[in-house]
C-alpha cells in the first residue's frame, strides 16, 4: 500500500502571513485564551479579522498537517450548541422535575456542645455562631480544619443534600445543566459542544521561511548585554584552535583578559551542544555558553560535566541570569584563565 505524501511546504498566503507574524513577534508557542464570547489564540489577534475562532482553528490545523506546528493538549471548553458562545454557566437541577430552583442543605454539628442544625441556622453577619451555646465559630472552612486549635470552635459537616422548591423532592446528587449567557439556551452535556483547545508549537520547519531568524534576534539581545558590560562583541566570529583549525562561534565577547564564547541553539537540539563541546576542546576557554531557545530540559545536565553553561531560553529570567554570570566573570574569573590561550586566540 502506498500513501500519497502531502506537499508539506506549500503554504497559502494567510498561512505564510501567520507564520511570519509569529517569527516577527518572537512567538514560538500559541496558547488559547477565553475572550468574551469566544476563544482567541495569543499572538494572532491582529491577524484574522474579527478573530473568527473557527477560521483560526482551520489555519492552525492546516499548519499542523504541513508540519510547521505541533499540537499539544492544553484546555477544553463547553460551547453553546445554538450560538457557539463559550459564556456558558453550569447549574444544578432537580433529578425529578429538572427545576433549577433547588436549595442546598448542609447539616453541621458544633462538636463542643453537640448541637446539630442546618448551616443557615449558624450563619451570622461575621461568620458562624452556634445557635445553642452562642459560641462565635467564625469562618466555615477554617472551623472544619482539624488544625483549628480552639476546641470550642470546631465543627463537623454531617452531610449535605438538596431540596427542590418546585416538587419538594429531596436528593443528594443534583443533575447538571448549562445555560448560555449570550442566547439564554439551556442544554445538558448531551447537546453541548465540548471541544479541545490545543496549544501549538512552531517546529524547526520555520527555518525554510526565515532561516536563522530566532538565532539572530536572540544574538542581538545578548550582544546588547555584553556591550553594556563594556565588552567588544563579534557575531559569527572565529578563533584559532589548538588543532590549527579555526573554530567559529555565534558570538565572541572580549574585555581585557576575558573571553566569552556563546552559541545559540534555536531548537534545543543535542547536536548543537555536541558541536559546541567539540569546539570547546579545541579552544579551552573557561566561559562557554549555549543559549537554548528551544528549552530542552536535558541539555543543562548533559553540559554540566563539561562546564558549558546552558541558558534556558524558555525561562523568562534567562537574560537576567546571563547578565549576572557575565558580571561574575568580569569581576573575578580573569586571573584563573590560562594566559597562553590569549596569544593563540588573538588574531
Ligand atoms: Zn454550640
Ligand atoms: Zn423537582
Ligand atoms: Zn448561545
């Protein structure tokens, strides 16, 4: 059996626009968010007119098929089966007559004096008060906590049930139904549309559209940090290795006797770390960084024995961390460095 291969690269104009807009904004992950009557995908707000959720989903699914995006479980939502709104609220109903007009009754025991009564008999303006012994019990949740130290404040919930205002039935478990705030339709889980709201992540296939774009953007940010610390920075620089082969790094920063080398891994590939490790062996610098924009959780542990610092680009604080480390290197580490390295390193 043979299956026809889909043309994975051909993009519609809108699809291409969507991908380019993500790259321009530096967004690699798009999350669904409840917004008013509908769902929006963060970062795509300005892209699709009126943010038609169904249109957005169609685009995202198509880009997933073309392997520019991967889909991941994230959230689910109840949609009104009549108008499609997500402003849907849950209600409890009487299982006998379906009325929504039901009352919840909770039986409470005041352990201290043994009084048992309906919760509303305990309710006072400042929390619960025992109707029999007049002890001020206070907060309902706090009083149920076994850690409550004041013995006279302890209560126990004996049970809860419901009473229907309409037909008078008593029951423990109500049925659930939903009401749409927008069109007022009432419906149950049987009629409801229940849909998955996935999260989407860009794949490295985006490199076809914008080669090295994420690396470039990140490098310029890093360059700024080094410049502020008084370093001279070279992007796509080369250093003569001990082997006599020139080794290239995405960024080389120099200040006095300090030499810092940095590579960027756009997708957190292990091969990027291995390549950097190979270069490290040849140049023997103490300050070597890998900025991992893909946030691969394994890279840091793999790099540790080789004294390569991996910065997790998915961590909001990664630029802050880099600033701190550069500061430490600048202040103290220079003397420990192999000075002969410099003669070789200089062009
Ligand atoms: Zn009492
Ligand atoms: Zn009823
Ligand atoms: Zn509706």
